[in-house]
C-alpha cells in the first residue's frame, strides 16, 4: 500500500510548456512575490537579519539598484543582487536588519527601474521577537574511540548554540563542531565531540568549563565532567610493525605508502592513542590479552617518528613509536608501443582511426572527453592499470572557435578539426518544479526547463542523482518536462541542490528557497520518516547482553513512537567494525500484538567484548549514544571469549615455475598459498592473476573445501595456469594487486591497489621478506617469442539497424569478423563492441560463433539513450593476437541514427501483499491522464480488466489490485492507444511472525520440544534425526549416489518408497522483465575430482559454459553423514544427517 496517495493526488502535473508572446508589451513591472528567510538573531545588538527575495515580472529591460525602505527600526545591509530567472521574470535579493519588537513591523520597499525610471512598491511585514534560550546540560557522554568522546546535550530547539574554546583548552583538546549540531529539525538534543590531543602537560582528570553562546550572547558555562577517569595500572604495551617483516606496504598511484602498527596489550583498553595517526582498533583477543591495529597511509617520502600517548589516571605520558622503514618510490610506467599511448592524465588509450566529422556529426560534436574503462583490470603494479578508449570531442555550440581533438596515436596526434562555434545569449529557466514522496526512501521529481541552446543534463547534488534526456517525458530538450524517481536513502539534509548544464557549456545552480521563473519557491525534499529522539516513546532490547563466543546471537529491538506509521518497515544498522565502519542493516515490522515496532537482528560471532554501536534509520539517523541519553536500558553489549575482527592473511607462498605437462605442449605454472584465519576461519578467497602484457586476468575463487591441505583456519590453496607452450609470450605474472580474502564473519583483507580504502592488505606478512620474490613468475625462459607483432584486424562490422529507436529497441546486435592470418588471434580475449552516444557509452563483450565464423555482441540499449539531434557511433575494440598485441581500436565505424518513439514500458513496482490493494508501478510514457489508461491482469486464467489508475503521471501510476487469493502472481499490462510491456507482480509473502511481548525470559517452547530437543532463548534446538520449529518432523535416512560424469545425484530411502533426482541442465541469463536473453545448455563434458577425506565426503565438477566462452561453472557436492553446522551469508545453518549440499560458482 502506498502511504502517499493523499499527498500525490494533491499534486497537479498539468505542465503547460511556456510560450511567450513577443508582441506583448508592458509599460512597467510588477512585484508579484516576496519571500523571507528565518531571522538571524543577535541578542547583544537585539536585531534580526533577514534575507528577502522579491519576485518581479516585466517585458521591459530591468536594472535595479537598492530599493528605498520606509518603515520603523529597519535598514538595508549591503547591496542587493538581481538575478534573471527568464526573459521577463527576475529575483531581487536583499538583506535587511530589523530592531527587535514585540509586535510585527511593516516596511514599504520602493523599486526604480534605472532604464526607464518606472517605479513600483510593496509592503512587507516582519517579526523579530527575541527569546533567550536556556543553557544546555550534559545528558550523556562516552568514548567512541580511544581519544575521542561523544557528548549529548539537552537544550531548547533551534537555539543556535555555539561554544567558545579558550586557547588553554585547545592545547589539550579538539572540539567539533564550533556550533552544536542538532539531531533533526526542531530537536532539543545537540551533540559534539571532544578529541584528546595527548600533550604531556595536560591533565584530563579535571572538569572542563566551556562558555556557551546563543545569538552572540553568553548564556553561561557548560561544565563537562572529567574526560577520563582511568585509574588502572600502567597498561603493558608491546609494539609490532617497526620491523620491515611486520609492516604493511603497497604502491598506489606511484606515491602512496600504507603501513601500520600492531599493539599487543595485556587487557582490553581504551586509554592509549597517537595524536599523529589516531586511535588504534581492536582486532584480535579477549579480556586478558588483545591486539590493536593502527593503520596509516603515507603520501610523501618523509617518515617521521610518532608519539604514543598512554592515559593513566588522567595524565598522558608519552612513548615514541620509531620510524617503520625506509623505502623507495617506484614511478608508474606505461609502455608506449604500436598500440598504447600515454595521455596527459596517465590514462592508457588505444589508437583510433580517422573519424570524418562531416559524415557523422556534421557541425555538432558533443563536448568533453569520454573514457570507457574495460570491465576487467589490466596489468600489474608499475605497468598498465586500466584499458581505456578515449575520443575527445568538442561541441559546436561553444561561443568561440575551438579545435576538436578526436584521436591519439602511439607517437603523435593524428587529426584536429577546427569548428566555428555558435553564440547563444538566452538563459536557463526553471518554470515549475514539484517533489512528491512515492515511498519511504524515494521521491518523484518533476521539472519544466527551457533553454534556447538545449538542456544537456541536470546534476542533483543533494540527493546525488543525474537527469538526462532519457528522463524527458514531454516536449523537447529546448523546452521540456523531465521526471525521475530519486532515492533519498543517502540524503544529507532536506535541501534540494541542483545545477543545469546546457549545450552552450553553461552551468547554473538552484537550491531550496530559490525562485523559479514563474516565481514559485523551490521546495525542500520531503523526508517521509524524520523521527527525532523526542518522537521515541519507548525503546528496549530483548537482551541487553549477549555472548558471541564462536556463535551468532539473535536478538530483538522493540520501540514505539508518538505517531506510528503501521505499514512502515523500520531499519536498524548494527556497526560491526570500527576499522571500516561496516554496518549490517536489519528490517523490522509493526507488531500489532504489542503495539510496537519490532526489529529482529543478529550479532556476529566473535565481536570484541563491550558496547555495540547502532543507529535507527531516520533522516538524520538516530545514533545509539543519543538513544542512551534518553533511555538507559538502550545499552547493547556483547561478551566474547574469542574476539576476532582480524581478516584472513597470506602467511606463506611458493611459486611453481613453468614446466611442460608430460606428453603435451602445455606450460603450467602457479602458486601454493597458505592462508590463516582464526578463530573465524576463511570463507572465500579471490585471486586475479595478470601480467605486464595481458590485461585480462586469470580469475580464481576458492573456498576451504578446495584447499589442497589444511582447513579454513590454516589451509594451503593451489592456483595453476596453463598456456600453449608453442605460442606463449615472455611476460611476468603476479596476483599481488588483486587479492580479496573474506572470513566467515564477512571481514575482509584486500590489496590496496584493488581498494585503497582497505584497512588490511592480505600480503602484509609477505612484503619485505624473502617470500616477496615468490609473488612473480616469469615465462621468459619457457616461451620462444617466435610470433611477430602484427595485431589482428577487425572487419565487416554489421549492425542490426542503422536507425536506433531508443524508446523501444532493447538491444543492438553487432556481427563482425577478425582477421588474424599473420600472427593469430588469442582465444582468451573477446573484442568489445561499443556504442558511443554523446554523454553516454554502452558496450558488450562479444562471443565467437564457430558455425558462422563470426563474432557476435548484443549491446543493451537503455531507454532514451543519447541526446537529441546527435547520432551515435558504433566501434569495435580489442582483438588480440597470440603475442598479445591489440588490434585497431576502431577498425571501422558506423553512424547510428537516433530517434525515439516512446513505448509504454512497465519497469518496476512497490511491494504488495497477497491481500492486494494500492500498487505503485514505475515505467515510461504513461502520460498524465489516467482516464486514457486501461490496465489488465492475468494469472492462470484469462485476462481481466481492472479499474483505471487512481493516479497517473508520466513515469508512475497507482492501481487498485484485487486480492491474489490462489494466484501466485499477476501479469500486468496497460494500454493507452498502444500496448505496454508485461510486468509480473509477485506479492510479498514474507510475513514476519509477531512476538507476543518483549521479554528477557526464554522463548516459549512446546513441552520438551515434543521430547525431541531442548528449549533455548532462540527456540527449539532439535536432537539428531528431528527437525522443524517444534522438533516434530522425523528425518529419514537415504542413500545418495553421485554420477561421476556430471553433477547429478539420486536419492533412495531404505524402504525404496522415495526416489529423487537433482541435476543441472542449463544456465539462463534473464533481463529485468524475467525474459531469457541467453541460455547455455550444459553438455556432459565435466571434469570430476573426488576430494573426499576420512572426515569429509566431497566431490568437485567443472566445465566451461560454452565452447566459445572462457567462463567456467564449478560445482561442489558435499555429503553430511551426521549433524553438522556451516556458515553462509553471516548466518549459521544446520545440516541434518544424509544431507547433500550443492555449491555452484560461475
């Protein structure tokens, strides 16, 4: 059910495109609208400063100076500003200062047009009441890191509190922010943080007095309690990471070094920090002994010593952390040869052939440099990082003559075209703008924009989004209506802030409170759920303390608000790690049995003992510290005997040099890699092996079941690569820049070059040790390099159409051939078909059809691709020889004309229950007249018509759907003079089971769980051989047979009354509508390996997806003879005896 139906129905989307009659002449101007900002109060001077906007219309040329002001106790501050909103509407902005008064003040503003001395005036009423707010008080404070405290204050709403930090305080503390931040609009709760600087002369055990101001007036002193009361004995700290073999280092962008310190501590502590580097994070251990980690990224070659401050009884003493190591910067090198060139910004581009301007773009070349990065990484550190295809073009609408640079070669610029620009003098005008909430996390934005050069794009800064011509729903790019659904899940505040770029390369910006050309005020963004702490009436957890020692713990949150929205699904974010702020989101529901919201959630196993931070999702979020300031029972803690936030690490590796396979011309090489992780254990390991010549990685995804030896806590994993010994190329291979290791809790280590935000590099124990040499394998002594340097040639490019309808065409099919008669064609590398439309680029990787000896690619076409009046260019890139020389980036080019015939397109819908009701549907080209729309639905029987939409606009409609009853789905279609696509509506069947009452007592279980289990806080835990929520279902033993030629199993029970068969027949690729795009029937050419041990029954199968594809399908079958547990997706699962687990990896 859509909760905004009443709001939506009040919005009229009858956009009448503005048409101005040039023959209409007015002899004077009109002041049609006046708006005021909230007053800026000065309690010392007893004044209010107000920002006033006057909306003025006229067909005459207008030039204003400051108006004369006639009124008591009022004056003008500075000079006003005139802004042209359109050719005949204008905004004049003025700051006025008013002396405080208990009654409203009315002033007359008289304007004079200096062009013709026309005059007009208007009266404006102001209110300037001075109310002195109360002094805020400290409600709550707590450490959020080792040297940073969060404080929550309670004062008056909208008080504008500021703090005065004396110089003596700033020597020991950093205070953020200077102005106290309010937790939501009209909230009386405020917050700020205090960071201890760690100067030896500072004593932190004394209270702190801070003067508090409001509107420049001192309200009094805010007394903060002693910011540390730690009186524990001196904590023993040993520092690791000062020696090279324990340091973390990675080269990134040629000048970035990452390393870190480890601190071994004899207890959990929060009383030490480094002012230079920040606060360490706990990563491993328990209450008695723990390890903390302090990451640091260095961006210069100067390494200085760092101080470590230890808080003891409020006094900071200092130890010195020595320099980590000396190092050498390795510059990034891009080789320049016959197919690679280096641009100014270091991007690697493929040389292009001549593109005749007159044949393709005529006199309108779209401006800017467009770089499409291939969908795979390239090379290793110090060589090629990414493969880009760049065409730099210029728009003829620039007002000056410019060069249009179209391409690069290995040595010099090939072609430069000179284009004479056109001059445009008009303005970009926003005529109408509406924002309507359509769900709890999105709004529908509609705006009418005119510009005589044409609208290129609308960039929305808050919330981040972009509107292009794909969102044009009515009119043209010169005068049109744009409509788009925008997510507000990352909303910073409710101020709409956006800018419009036109074809004359001008950028103009608007925000909430500005005027449109029709003198309407641009609204703020409606936030559907904007609870503040004042709205929360009750808040409690089922359990405040949970043990997470080697197990995942379940819990529930119960809370109520003053005005609940019962069909809203609240969300709770659990912050799992301070290192990278990882959060897990849980969604709840309204529980009618207790008249409260309920959110069931889980806490990861082996979290660090102590307080768990969380936040209730709202706009802005309501943090746990704020909730604790009001509800003392809102504390959430964990106990843990084995704390683990430390990710898996590579501790040993051995390079396997290239060698010939017996009896085959196949060269095999690789690595044996030892990975450790305890106590969580490894879940998955990903490796991309690349070389200094080959941009396409060899990809490996491994799980503990695939270990050559060992287990998830300490296992050896083998990576092997096979290449043709006759045609191989001398190159250097490595995986060091593309490694990702994930443990059972989802904690990761990742190569810094793969993710510069990574807190841990999985190779930190390998760098700067003798093992680092094992990271590279060279084929120099094993490959003959007999082939030449001639790249393949791309030929005979044929597109399925030369006129692309971006309103109805979903794909562009491309066929071409590749001539590698001189030095061959690599079978690993498939060329990329690219469709370049101004400001947008779409592409698809090709496949090889051995029957027709042609390459084929299907490029997806998004609705409204490209821009009006400009064609698209089809190119093919990246045919590779066996010596890894890349073919012409543009072997041929085709001009694809763009047109748009809007299609009735149904794309998505909001969730709906089996009871039916109001359904919100999103799509394209609905129009804005619901009476012209006829919807029909069909399930298992014939189609039937339903009521016309209760609301309809260009991209959204609201329908009233009947109950689903016995139907599992409805196929929805609409017609409005033409038929739409089909959208399958599947009701949301996940109905949570309400908890009868929040309680700390164990969950109610049937007597002895029907005598087949035991009752726990989380329900029944069944004995072996029994299953179900009440342990009433008896399991039967079956015999499972595995076919060694393919991943097919048959199961037969002992009485031979039950037979079942499971097999994998095909793999399908589906589009967003559920239609099959590609289907790969799987043959019986599977490789089989029995990896069973005395403890585990394990079978592995592998095959390629198709003969012309390198994609592999890996299937692992694991048989459980007895009751076992395993982890997947951060959850624990139980496997009953005689169960078979299928794991499929593509």
